[in-house]
C-alpha cells in the first residue's frame, strides 16, 4: 500500500512540475565542478557535519558512493551525539538530518551510532509540537519560520504525524513570519510553498484546510515573484535556488510568462566559475534546482539504480587565509550598534590586508579595543555566525540577531565570506526579525 501511495504521490508532484528546467549538457561541466568543490569542502577533516550537502548530492544526477557513506556516517554520529549530550538540535536541523537519511535510503527512524539508535522522525514530531506550543504562548517559534517550513515538508514526506490544520494556519500571510530586516524572505517563503505543496498533493488534499493552503501558496508565490530581478535572480543569489524549487512545483499558481526558469538558471550557472557558490551550503541549496529536482523528490529516490559515476577531481587545497594573504593594507570603517534598546553605538577605522573578510575587520577592531568591540561567534554550516557583541547575545526566543550590513545594505554573505573594500562602511547591528 505504501508503495502505491508513493507512486501516486510522485505522479501528483510531477503533474505540477515545470519540465525541462535543468542544466543543458553544455552547462553540466559547471555543475560537476560545483559538486567537486562542495564535496571537498564538506569532507575535509575540520568540516562540520552537513546534511544539506548529502541531500544535494543524492538529488544530483551523478553520485559518489564513497562520499555518501562518509557524510552519512558523520551526520548519524552527530545526530546521536547531539541527542545524547543535550547539544543544540533545532527543529530545522533535525528535519534536514532526516531528509538526508531518507534521500540516502537510510531509515531516518533508525539512525544508529555509538551503540544508540535514534528515531529522527519521532524526535521531529516532538520538536514541532514544542515549536507550536511556543508560538501559542509567546507568539514566536523556538527557531524561525524557515525551519518550520522544513519541519512540515519533512513530516509530510516521511509520513510523520502533524496537524494539517495547524500547518495551514502556521503559513498564513504575516509580515513577522516572512520579513527579515524589512525585506521579504524568499528562502522562508520557498520552504513554506514546498511544505504546503506536499500537503496539497498528499491524501490530505480533501481536508477543509485545502482552501487556506491554496490561498497561502498563492500569496507566497506572488510575493516571491515580486523579488525577481531583471537578470532572473530571485531575492538574492543565495535564495534563488530554493525559489526555483518552489516555483517549479507550483506552475498552476503562476501566470504564464511571469517567470522564465531558463533565464534564472543561466544566470546562476554563470556565477559558478566566479566562486559565488563555493560555500558548500550555497552550493547545496542551488544544486537540486540545477538538476531539475526539488526537496519533494526525496521520497522517490531509488538508491538501487544509482551509479557511482561522479568523477572526483583533486582540487587545490582550500586555505582559510585565502582572503587576507595580500600585504596591501586597506582602511575599513566599522560600527557596532544596538538598535533594539539603543544602549550603544561605537565606530572605529581599522587597517586590514586587501582581500580580507568582514570577520578579520571585526577581529582587528577587537584587538584594538576589546571593551567596545569584543564579539563571539559560532561555527555553523554557512560559516561563522555572530552570536554576541559586547556581551549582547542574539536570542531566537526574542527574535533578535546581529545583522551584517555594508552601509545600509544587508549582506548576502556571512562574516567569514564577505570581502571588504577600501573605505567601505561595515555595520554590525543588533536588531529584530
């Protein structure tokens, strides 16, 4: 019965997909190059376990079995370690770990490591209920609405238990849910669309919540398309891959001609040789769309027909000092400010080597004046994430975070990747989302 339902689910998904929007044979070498870079970064000894990379690898056309086994073992060990030792394990992270296992044909309900077996689907069900309870009591999720989209998408695909009516209400239009720093979050909207398309095309499609879900999807897609630039980019370069996934499975909601998938695809492919997607997380979020796949294809992956045909190329070693090896110094203006309680605003000018990233600017300011510019960060899959400045901590429960800006423009890259320019005004601002 489950196989029949799975087959019907695949047919329903395929009915709404836009066929033919994938890289051409001429563009495929660029994708292979990106796969190689992503794999090298993600399998380095110091790399953090990254389920998004494994998920992308499994949705690609070409595969590397050795890489799959390395990454699968790493995320299994990390999941069990987080659970056993009470380490942070957010709902969105659990969802990605479960999806990556499912895409690798490893049962997410039986994740084993260190003599312990963990049911990620059951854990996600509990975590999702905790998210809903926190919204009910405080008005905010424990994590954010991007992660809640991942939760519902995963529970829907892996036949986990969740309330369809609560999920429908969860994604209703609300500026607090879908705007970050005053800007519409294409990433969040895209995950919400994928999650609701999954619900809509399952055997829940006859429930009364169908009309709510339909209205939610339409509003989200309309707002997503408003973020489309003339060159095909949707939101920013790093939100485009997930936006492509959402738009490709919701063609029934889109006015013909409102989105040219090929134009968007050509634009992001042209950015690959420039190093735009060298960060493994950036590559992982783009690759499924390049292959004409989406996260909704996870439940239909068939590992028995996979070919171990991805030729891995040994690339030059990636150095953490790549951005600041030059001896030419530049001056960068740097400001930290609390825009929530207005407790401080401090600025300075530092000299750093040409090619430095923002993190180096922050370190230089801290070295010059530890009292005013001290900061902490955590290593995440996207790179260093600023957790505090002058002891003021970012807090999901209070919807506060440290926003990175160049002048008044939010950065699309993190502190460990954004390369600063001479005389640039860099701002790290405590704000709300």
